[in-house]
C-alpha cells in the first residue's frame, strides 16, 4: 500500500530567523532545541544513541522487548498507532506485530524526512496503511482529519517529554489526551538517577554530545546569518537538582561579539546560551502528571535499575 504524505506545517525561513534572533537577544540567551536537528545534527544524535554512556535509547528498547506482550494485553482497541516524532520509524515498527497495528501514522516536522522511512516500511509491511504527517506538534498537537476517526494509540518514546517544563508537559499531555480520541498514550519517561550517570550521558568523553551541541551554531549561521565561530564556544552540561533537569548550554570561551544583519550581541567570556533542558521524573510524580492531564488506568514498566519507565495511560 502506497504511503500517503501530508505537510501540515511548512518551513517559514523568516519566522525561524525571527525566533532565533529573539532567543539570542533574550536574557539569558537561548536557542530552541528543535534547531539541533539539521541533517548533520540528526546524524550526530544517532551517534549519541550508540554511546555506552547514553543509556536512554537502549534501556527503553529493552523495556519494550521484555514487556511488549504485556503492554499489548492492556491496550484498548485502537484504529491507528500515531508515532509522535517518528524519525526513522524503527521504534514503532518493532511493536507492529505485538500490537496488531493496521494503520500507522508517522508524525515529524517534515514529511521529506519521513518519506524514505515510510517507503522502507511499505516493502516490509505491504498491507499496512501508512500515513506521514509533517507537523510541529511541540507547539500544538492538532492532527489532520486524514488520520481518521476512532480511538488512537499515541506513541511518544525516547523521553522527549523531558524537553517540556512541567507546566508545558501538562499542557501537551492534555492535548495528547484529546488527540487520542478515547484511546491511549504509550510514553517513555527518563527517571531521576545518580548524577554521575546523568551527566555522563549528556557530556560523553568522546565529545559526540559536544559536537551535537556546537553544531547548533552552524545551523543558526545558516538560518539567521549570525556569524558564530565554533571555536569561540564550548559545550556545558550539568544536572540542576532544584529543577530536576539536565541543562545543556554553549559557553563563550572568550569575549566575543556575534553579528547578524541589523543587529549584534556581545557575550563576555563565561556567558552562556541555553540550548536544552531534559527533565527527569520520579514515577509517582509522572503518574500524578498523567492523572492531572485526564488520563486513567495507568500502568508502567521499568528496567532493573529503575532508570527509565514506559507508561501506558488510557484517555
């Protein structure tokens, strides 16, 4: 069956430039983490997931491998599996057989990124109804009518919910509950753990995460015409215990001026640009968040170390 592709949100270079320049001029300066993922950034992140220090991807995969059948027994009937942030679609594809998926909806910022992945799935699962949706769901989770009516299983793996501050996570989960149309949410959640384990996962000795963070500046140069020099900045990552989050920053190694058409900003040595938060949850706190968002009948599975959890919640 030939995949269908719908682009809901289209790239707006002017809006992206304005968003980046607002962030660079803010106090403190910040760049939205969605700008990590240009072509090189996506490949660098794939390399990060292979690092021994980066536990989330393999730990979550082991949970699904071990418990997929138990999850399947608890699933309500659903018309479509909706994969939020699908990327290469591999995580969802591993669950097709266990979950009895008949319609798969891959949601990511651009259908161009999904096209090749869906074509691979078409050959592997020729009877599966495939739909790709280009949507920036970080700002609004408004699925198009082509997804179809009926209850949906929303799939949000990879602990991406950690990129939302708690209040924003609650708002997103409320949207997810509405989008599920009486179905369910299956979501990966990174848990609080020893600080040395957390910080090593975001500041590996090989420097792959540092390259991923600094590559952001190359992307900003292209989109906003800001004259960043990568040698002026270093990667910084640490666990903020008070906020229960990993923070990633780019720190100026010397006094530097960054210029763009119509403006500029000076950064003193040691000044930082905030590039990402990754909140870490306790099981009871995340269960309470799901409850506040209107979900019920909660179940969760963890690894042996309680480093990561997968929650199943009925809408």
